[in-house]
C-alpha cells in the first residue's frame, strides 16, 4: 500500500513539473535567453550609438544608462541615455543589465550639440558584442558574382585580432561606412555581423556593416 501511495505521489509531482514547464514561469524560455527579441525599427533622421551597458541608475523615476563603445568601433567613448515616457525598447527596463550590448537611436538638437544624457527614442538589446562585433585586417577581397551588387564585394576574408581567419559574406544589404577604395587587403576593419556562424573552414557569417577600425 505504501508503495502504491509513493508511486501516486511521484506521478503527481512529475505532472506538476510538466504543467509548470508548459505554463512558463520566471525561468521559462531560458534556452532562448541569449536570443534577443526582434529589434524595433529605427526612426528616420535619428542618431545611433551602440555600446555595452556599463552603468544603470534611477533618478526621479527615470532610468539612466551608460553605454561604452566596443574597441575599434566609431563614436564617442561613452554616452549616457535616459528613458523618457515616449521611449521604446525591445526589452523591459527591469531586464536591463550591465554588460548587455545595446543600440540606441536618439535625437540631436540644432547645432549638433549632444545632450547629456540623451533621450532614448528607440533602444534595442542586441546579441552580446563578442558574438557580433569583429575586428581584424582584411586578407582577401572576393568580388561579387552579381555585377549589379552595389557593394561590388562578395566576401571579405579577415584575420581577426585573435589570429584566426573568418569569412564575411557581403550583399546588397551590407553597409560599408568607408571608402570602397579602402576595402582591400591590409586595411583594418570593424565588422558588425550575424551572430550565427557557419561551421566551414574557415568559419563564415554575414556582414551587416563594415567600417574602418578606429583606435
């Protein structure tokens, strides 16, 4: 009899665990926790800054965060941003954490004077910087097969700072924030790319943005 009660109790416990997993909870979806939510489309004519969160504070019920640029990327070394009533984000402010890689779109007042803190128009949490930002020296440039491709670049073979080599596939959607004449072997670049890497030799992924490396 005791054995029967034990088995019934065990079944009830397992059933409760399965139900809790289906309904979700504080830890629901942890397997996809590293995949950010779909980014909110950026507004027109807004400035953009990307950086790692290095500071978070709350003053007068307003959340202020400090972002610090990734080595090699352009822009100010760091910037402060405040979330206003009309700010939009693809994350909850309560989920904001030190170390997250975030892009912010904000307005620039007349005279190009950057406010401090700048008010967030749109903020998107991205994949961790070490998974989407790459720096290195171009080793080889493969022209695009399609001559109508506006970039005229099909692939960039780059020797990364860790001395490994990686292929970055380019297309019409790839933005080159540099003179195309500088897209050649020997130029040091910073690349914003897809975090999904193909397990080829060498590994490869898609380049979204290519800029000259900034010391």
